[in-house]
């Protein structure tokens, strides 16, 4: 072809492709997040949906219930110890955006401790005229004086990062050459008080991956411009994210650079003497911690090394120097059983604590190594029907906190004595609904392939099994995330007390039974998660807990995809669907915001063989005007820069174009969480419960 004609030929070809795609997807214009026409469409939908749902007679009561719970002064102020203080982030009716505050341990133990405000986000936003949302504080360990504060405009994942001084309770002045990053999806980690690992949008068009995360790691010295920072590593654009961090064995630093080549695979390197050294670890393994000279690793698949076989889901360890020398000597710390998996691992100064899930119920075990190298186990005495979370773990201390909760027991925060493992209650939430009137029970449903799928039901003690109970089935089923029994005052007050039944699904794709449970629903096996969900719905109906007329489902993000697939696969099973910040257009998900990062979970729709199975469940592509769908309620956020709001927008537009009645609410702020403050959250939750009651009674 004549080279002079190539640009014109290319333009013509692109125009044809665009025309074809526009014909295939006539709602693609809604992908313009802040465009005038899409935002007018959003405003109209919001107004229409709010009018319908707010007609529910008890709507205002639901808002008041929600706001009272969100702003309750009886909430536990969970705190992190830094130096001599315990720090906490707190929102209430007087601090809508929140304050970062601190107190001493002596004060914290009191019923009403005195707090000292460190940073007021409401005041900062008012002063600067920006709707700031607090996204976290990362402090330089072990001094804990200088910190990096992340601030988001309206709740987006992209943040502005500023250096803050805890000793002066103020941002570091320009005269001291503070670290600062403009708004971006960035990775930052302290190496020392004047040096950081930095990954961000360096403005050259080459520094971000296709997923929208950093692909370059630099060594950034105080006083340097970003362009002067030394490049340490450059990853491929097809990787998900690249970054650096420092692991600590007590106070010994181990600088690590990682390259997340996919969502579930990564390469690790140690940064020593100005050079990177590869760590010979399985690509799908996770580094769990650095403890007493050993690097601990969680295996996502079976490992064979030095003539030994290590079980999938195990925690193994090897001396760091052996690993760096490319001669790892792995030893098993713990391995899972048929019913148990590792939910979390924590390292104190002298012990390792593993949070186990056994048939989705938590137990906490301490592991200490004796002088002969053997590991001694001790069970921390908690009830076996709830969820345990280990908090405030410090690498230079044996003190830590544990939070315990269950469906009907509000959260209680305990101090654990490292030596005796006795529990001392620090804080406890009061009951916020009539929990004594309800019971929780675990059942197992049989999925299509015969697998037993656990789920929990929270219901009235006086329930009548007549198939008429309004029932809400909640699920997620992805990314190895486990759904555990936990107390929700909102669910209790605004659903259970209103006559509803709550169901928590532990379907495949989650992490309830370890990596194998997750991997069973990856990519071409995605349908397994949906079959599990349908099996639970059918089991509830068979037990006469409810019926299709009174059964609703709810899920957000990947859970939004779950319920989207659920109602397009089996619309006969449900009469209400709450689809929140969802993925729905699985043909274009990898082209929208962070979507490319999730191809390790779903597959690549641009590969014909993979699109062949993705299209079997893509909700946007499986809508059928000849079917009868329930009246679905979709919610999202304009400021969600993780899952594009166009997924929900386009689904609603297409369903309405087919003649279906649907509801839609897009919060202008909120990010992927859906709401930026307690007032917005209370309104959104009230809309959800009012809709469910309208549909399911």
C-alpha cells in the first residue's frame, strides 16, 4: 500500500469500526462520565427513582434509623497505636467528612476518652473549597512522626498525597521540602524519613499500566522533583500494578519491589545496594510477612521444592538470605484441612497469630517456635460462631486487639494478653436492634455439580415457614473474598425488625475454603458461582423460608455482576434485585477504568475463545426483551473511578429501551463505596431497604 494513503485508509477503517460498534452498542455515549447529556440523563433517572422509592410510607423512618446508627456515639472508636498515642478516624453529625484524632492508652480505656484532633477534614475542605474525602494515613515506621495523608475528591480512588507531621499536627511546610503528589492512583512507601518508593502518573504517558495503575517504581529523595527521582524498575503496560514497600522483621527493613503481572500473579524483588535481586517464589504466591529472619509465604497452588511437596493454601517459610541466594529452604508452618482455610496472619514481636475459617466460622490460634524449632499452638478462647479480626498489631510489641462479632452479637473489642491469652474487654457496642428476637443458622445447599455450598440465615425465632417471608439474599463470590458472620445494625433495624429474613451466601469464587474455593469459579468456570447462588435460592424456597415472589438479592461490585447474572439467567427466581456499583458490560469491562486488572478473574473478552464463555453470563448481553424481569434497582457513583458508572447506566438504558421498568440512582460523590459521608450513606441505605419492602411484601 502507498504509505501516503495509509493514514486515510486507517481513518476510514476506524470510522467503519466505530460505526459498527455504535450500532452494536447504541448506549456507549453514557460512558462519558461527566458529559452534559449523560449527566442530564442521570439527573432525570435519580429524580424519577427517588420519587417512586420515597413514596414508601416508612422511608423517613429508615433514613432516621440509618443516620442514628452511622452517627451513634456508642460506636467503637477503633484505633491504631503509633508511638505514644492511639489514632482514630471518626465521623458524626458534627464531623460529616471526619476527623483524624488521637488519645493515650490510659484515656482510651475510659468509657468516654478525651480525644485530641489531629486533622479536621471538614475544616480542610471548607478552607480549600474541595469536597475532600479521607483515604488514609501512612506513617514512617518506627518513628511515626512524618506521615503521608491521602485525600480524594468526592471519594474516588485517585488521591492527592501530602506529607503531614504528627508532632505539630499540621502539613509539613514548604520550607522543609515536603513530599507531595497531585491527584493520581499512586503507590508510595517510606524507605527512610527522607526517601520513598514512588509510583504514580509521571505525566509522560508511559508511566501507567493499561489498568490505570503505576508501572514505574522510582527512588524519591526529599527535595527532588519527580523527574530527578532514580528509576528502580519499569514493568510492562499489560501488568496490573507495580510498586515498592518495606517489610519489617521487628525493626530490620527489607525493601521489596513487586510487579503484579496479573491480578493473581506477581514477581517479587529485593532492593539491595542499589540493585534488584529476584526472589524465586511461585508466581501466584503472596508474601505474608517477615519474621525472625524468615520470609513467610501463602501458597495459592501446590509447590514442589527440594524434593518436597507443599499443599495449596499452606503458609510456608524460608530464611531470607537463602531466598536471596536463590536457594530457598521451605518449611511448612500450617496447612489447611478440608473444611478450614487461612483468613489472615499477623506477626507480633514474638508470636504469629493465624485467623482460621472453619466452615466459615473464625478461630484464632497463636504459634510460637520453641528452641528445638517446633511450633507450639495455643487457641485464643473466642466463641466459635462469629467473626474475629486482629487489630493494632505492632512488629515491636506483643500487645494487640481483637474484635469479635456475629450476626446477633454487636462488636466487642478485646485486649489479648500475649503470655496467658486471656481476654480483657476494652470496648463494646450496645445492641442496636432487638437481636433477642432472632436466630441465625447455617445450612448447606447442593449446587448443580453436587458441591455443598454453605449459607447463613438470620430470621425471627417465631418464623413461619410458609414461603411468604420477605427474604434478602446477599452474595459476592469473587477475588477470594470471604463473607463472614457479622453484626449489622442497619440490617437488623431496617430489615429484620421490618419483618425480613437475611441470608449470606458463601458461594465459590470467594475465599471461604481457601484458594481452591476461589479458583473453582475463575474464568471459564465463572458459571459455578452463579449455579451456587441459584442453588441457595432454590434451597430457601424448598425449605419454605420464602418463595420467588418474596425473594430479593443484593450485591455490589463483583457482587453486582453476580446479581446481574442471576436475574438475567433466572428471572423467575427473584422479585427484587439491588445491583450496586456493578460490572455488567463484560465485553468492554477491560477498557473501562481499572477493568483490565480483573482479566485474571474473568478472562479477556478480546480473545475469541474467552469471550465465548464470558458472553454466556454477561448481563448486558443476555438481556432479552421476550423475558419478564423483576423491577431492578441499580445504584452507582459518578466518582467511582474503579468500576465505571457506565456499566449501570447502559444496563438501565438498554432495559428501558426494551420496555422494562427499572430504578436507578447515581450518587454524584462517593467513589466505589457509593457514598462520601454519613448523610449520603443513610439516604442510600434507606432507598435500598424501602425498595426491597415495596417489592417483597
